[in-house]
């Protein structure tokens, strides 16, 4: 039975939201390519700009005080755009080589897709990956049972997140209107900002996402207090961005969609 009568569409992120628990694929590659330049960055630092277009991600990492200081010590000059692009040129092929191993749907993803489709809604998607990267991920995700109705990669438009244009492109192609009746689901601050800037409802995912930043193995083995500390820290970040909803996992999204649908019926709009 159709339950969602007011929503016009759902737009989801990829890594850390629907596939690749913990958004692990790019993480070690970011650390590795900076190490090749003699620069040490932590995994936490590497995760900081996650969700952005990968060139923009490296650009943001190059602005870190620790990175700038290490670079200046080694090369006796400031890090510059040419360096950023050189690092990215090393990053891209390394990531492309491993992406096929990181397209497994996160627990709850396929059930959520079925629920959305049972309600006659389309599923759009945006990503910080380039089209070349997404061409790999989408093929292997499809083999694993996951295929959204539309994909917009980070390099297909002039500006990616946190700008709203990838969401708008999905909305145009999938005829999602009005945009205030659309939901954006993601696991990073840039996902939430993308949705906010577009005027959609926003749902931030904790477990499995990059902001919490744990692999499946870490999530299962870490002491509860450490895991809770990471989850609470991520919650605080999403609260500061005024995400409409913050949920533990994909399994909680169905109930949130039901609630949003009722709120729309009552004349409510997404928070700004």
C-alpha cells in the first residue's frame, strides 16, 4: 500500500550512505598520496572534507595548518595549486583501481530502495566522485542489486557540493517538483549543505557514514564508549548544520520519510 502521498522524490549520496560502509575507498588513498609527498595526515584529517569533489577535497586538505607546515619544511616554499593538481593526478588512478571493491550496498539500502519504489517515487543520486569513478561504482553496485534512477557525478557540472546544482539536475531529469517535497540523504556535512542550499529536506546518516568514520570491523570491535563518542561528535556536527533529521542508520529512514510526508501534508517546509 502506498504510504507516501506528498513526497516527490528522494536523492541519495553514494559512498558512506548507500554503498561502502564507512566510506573507506578514498580514505587510505588520500593518506597515501600525501605520504608520497613526505606529508603525514591522519585518517581523521583525511575525512574532514569528505563528500566534496575529490580535487576540491585535496585542495581543502592542502589548507590544513599541519600540511602547510610540513610542505614548507620539506620544499622550502608554500604549497600551491600546481601541487594540489599533482597530488590529485596521483590520487585518481589509485582510487580507480580499487573502487570495484567498494560497491557493496550498506545494510538496509536495498530495503529502503524497495520502499521508495513501492511508493511510486524516483531515486536520484549525487556523489563527490567523478563520472569516471561513478562508471565503475555503478556497474558493481548494480551487480550487487543497487541501481538508482539517475546519477550526477561531481565533475558533470561546473560546481559540485555544497552547491545545489547536482540536486537540481536530478530534479529536472526525474521531474521532482516542488523541490521542497524532495529529501536528500547523506552522511557528510557537504551532503547536508547541498540539500539545504537546494531547499530539500535533509537526513544525515550516522552508522556507516564518513562523519562517524568507522569500518564494519571497527564498528563491531571498538569499545562502546569510543563508538558512542564518535557518534555523538558526528551528531553535534549535523545539529550545527541544522539537518532536519539525524538517524542511526538506513533502517531508520523509512519511518522518517513517513513523518516528512505527514509534515508536508500539514503545510510544513524543510528547515533553512
